[in-house]
C-alpha cells in the first residue's frame, strides 16, 4: 500500500523506536494518530513531525478495555503499527502477578485486540495493513526474559496465523522483528551492552523496515546483523544449543545487566 495520505495508528509512539517510526512515516506523507500514556510527550512529538493533520490519543494499554477504546477513538485506520511494549525482563519469580498481567496485556493482548477491532473496517473499505513490532526474542529464549519471550513468541504466532486468515483479502500483515537496538529504546535505555560479538541495529533501520512493510506482502522482516539473525534461527531450530550457549558467564551477565537496567519499566 502506498503510504502517502494514509491514516496510521502508531502505539508506543513516544518510545525510542516509536519516535523514529513516526518521523519516517510522516516524512513519507502519512497522517499519524500517535498513542502512548503521556499527553505532553505525544503533543510535543506531533508538533515536531513533518506534514500536518497528525493527532494524538492518550491510552494506557495496561488497562483492561483500553485497546478497544483506542481503536474506537481512532476511527477509520488504514495502517496499524502495534509497537508499544514493556521490556518485561527479570526472573518470573521476581515479578508480581500484576506486573505479569500488565506485560501480557500491553505486549500481546493489545496488538491482538487492536487488530481484531480494526480489521472489519479495513476489510469493508477494501484496504488495510497491520504491522506488528515483534523481536528476535520471539524466536529464541534468553535468560531473564521469560515473560518478554512469552509475549514475543505469542505475537509471532498470532501474526502468522492471522496473516494466513488474511490470504486473498485486501488486508495484509507484516511482523517486523528487530534484534538489539542501539541509540534509543528499551535496550539502549537500560545501559547494558549487547552480548559480545552479536552487534546491534538502529531505530532508523527498524523504521525503514516498517515503511517497507506497509508496501509489502512479506509476513516477516527481521532487522538485525547477520550473526544475530543466525543465532536467533539456531534458537528457533535447536533450543538446546541456544540454551547451552547462553548458559555461560557472558550470556548470564549480559542478561542480568539488561534486566537490572529495565526494572523501572515494569
Ligand atoms: N529497543 C530494542 O532493542 C528492541 C528490540 C526488539 C524489539 N523491540 C520492540 O520495539 C518496540 C518499541 O520498543 P522501544 O525500544 O521503542 O521501547 P521504549 O523506548 O521503552 O518505548 C515503549 C513505548 O511503549 C509505550 N508504553 C509503555 N507502556 C505503555 C502502556 N501501559 N500503555 C500505552 N503505551 C505504553 C511507551 O510510552 P509511555 O511510557 O509514555 O506510555 C513508549 O512509547 C517494542 O515492541 C519492543 O518490544 C525493541
């Protein structure tokens, strides 16, 4: 789908990657509905984007019913970019029931319910694109990431199942799956280093992938250096090998440092 002039609902718009996606899509001529929890941050972002007619909707996707209300307030949407998420790191035994429920709701339930609510209108209007921001954490499990892994594996499964249901319809779905992102976002904010030798990608490359996704029939676009994509694939095909590799001190230390740098985002 040609993005210029299309109405795009972007969740997690105020985050490190969300801001870059907003800038890239606005520069390509999209009309954005920006959503997150902070009205001030959303207004400031909307005012900084190229083009005009961008709007904001404040929504706390950790609240039951919020996804449906957000979809209803957004009205007719051509493109959904489901990007909001919590890092969801830490040992599951260190999380409260409420934290686990919120992580599942924001990262997994909300993209599902947004797609469910927006799809009928897209099908009726004869055009639509669903872009889900997944992660390589949806392919390989990692220490201190069990809930994040659960949400991103779950999102990947939902995305591929829904894409299959959308076959032969005017609506398509693409899962954009980044690896570790430097410069901005939940990984960069943690102050942790990526595990040695794996490299990182940038918010700009993720945003470019989202732009490509809007005009593509591919169901998955991975955004990461080759070594990271290979390791994630090994994790998918042979979890035992991946588990052994990450059991060493380097993997454990990197996971501890990431989780301790993300405790404030629970
Ligand atoms: N950064 C990475 O290395 C990386 C790698 C792979 C995949 N990803 C994925 O990329 C996407 C964006 O991540 P990011 O790095 O940009 O994270 P981020 O900087 O932490 O931004 C998260 C965004 O989600 C919003 N959000 C958080 N809690 C919310 C809630 N309860 N209701 C509504 N919105 C909420 C935040 O806004 P408010 O707090 O203002 O509400 C913010 O806009 C996520 O899906 C993430 O899993 C990131």
